[in-house]
């Protein structure tokens, strides 16, 4: 399991109760606080992400010893990209890597637009100059957030250019500390009702779990 912390730790514990041997794989960007909220039982092995995918794959296989690897599961959102790549190489059930960085909010909107659906107007960048035209000319409020999760404080509704600029600076400092190749997104604010529907999918079959 990649990054077995928070709710992922409970999944890992349940797997262990069912006699599966759990290998905890921690990614480079994981924080000490997240590790502390991780699994609280003795895992079969605990390893670190390598310098590249090949080294990480070799570490996983070495940690498994003579046991067959039957699944590669993401325990925390920060490990989703690595989970997709590893599971594909291991030949187990996988989301695959056809869609790169599927967790990126920017990519998600681009896919929606390519499919011919209405999407959110947005700009992205790693420097303020990339976003300035949007920040100065877009109708407020606007949403400013990181392309990937870096903090519970990551998403902010800004009511003027000063707030948007300040939050951009706040996010870039968080991104640098996290060590991720992430960026900041500015999006138009959509007014109206928000509907949240949770579902799980397997082999093209979708099941709604809550709404």
C-alpha cells in the first residue's frame, strides 16, 4: 500500500486481519505528521520511494520476498500517481498511466472540455506573471488552489486581486516545501447548488455509494 495513513491506515489494517501481508511504501513528499497517522500495526515491510520508478519497483519486489504481489493500493491521495505506475508494472489491477496526472484538477477540467462538456474557465502557472491577466480582469470572486493537494488550506475563494495574489504566494511556498512539481490554478467561481456523488468503478461497472 502506497502511503497507508489516515483512512488508508484502516484499509491496511483490515487487509492484515484478512491474512494479507502488507508492505507500506512511503513516497518522498510524505510528511512526518502523515506518517504518524499511518498504520499502527506491524507491517510485513516498510520501504521508501526510490530515486526513480525502476528502483522503487525493485524495492517492492525485494520487500515481498517469495510472496506473490496481488495488489497495489493507494492509501493516500499523494500516492496516486506512483500507485498507478507501480500497479501497471506489477501487472495487477490498475488505473494505468494512459491519463497522466489524473489527480490534477487542471487535467480533470481539460478532459471534461475535450469531451465536449461545459468546463470551468481557468489559468494555471508557477509564477504570478502566468496568472496576472486572469487575476486582474476576471470577475470576482475567483477560486485559487493548487493543482494537487498540498494542504487543507489549499483552496480559497478570493474576493479581489490582493487576496488572490497573497494566496498565490502562500501556495507557492507550500509547494516548494512539499517538493512537488505542482502549480497554482485560478478558476472562475460557479454559483449554484453543489452535488457530491461518491461512486466506485470496476471494469466499467459503476456503483453509487452515497450522494
